[in-house]
């Protein structure tokens, strides 16, 4: 299925792997994270990673997964995006599992997700992985989001 570039900083992706799909929100998000990767090298491992297809020799970027920053109180908030043409193939689930496994090995005990109530595919991934809804919040850019938590096992 997909491949998670867990140890390779996103900023070092070759040009051939840069997004060819996505939307304006993805473009803004990736520009912001790339700047963070360049200026805050201590946080590199806790930011964004590429999701590319394993069997694609060009390793085309099909999405991204990562944390919102380093863990706080042994909890890490994560997010993920799979570009539209590649959705509904299990890539988001596989990438999130891989990222959580990586973080558990570094002491993370809880995972947090925030998802818009209208984002049915991402809500489905959260449920599939065992996340439980624990609240709601208003995001400046995205509006109302449900907050989910999963305790590491």
C-alpha cells in the first residue's frame, strides 16, 4: 500500500515527490510546515512526513501525515491528508498506524485528532483505529472540529 517516510525530513523530498494534487489548503499547510522544518530543526521528527506509494518507482506524494508538534504531557496530536484520487484505499489508516507505532517507541502515551464533523472519511479512520470523541473545539481556519483521543497500548 503506502509508505511512510518516518525518519526522513519532509523538507528533503526530491522535486519529483512534491505535491501534484491537493488543494489550496494543502499548499498553505505544506508551505507552513516546510518553513518550520527549515527553522526548527529540533522539531523535525515531530512535524510532517510524506505518504507515497511503495510500488510506485517515482514515489509520487499521495498525501501527508504528521504531528502538530512535539508531544506535550506524553500526548501527540496528529493529522493526515490523502489526496482525493488516492482515498478509500486504506492509505490514511496505514500511515496513521505507522506514525503512532513510531511515536510509541519514543514514549508517547496518548494520541489526539481534531476532525471537522463534515469530514466523514476522516471520522471513519478515527473510529476504525479506536479513537474516542472527548470534546470539540473551534479552529481558526477550519471552524468546528471534534476532538478524539486514543491511549497508546
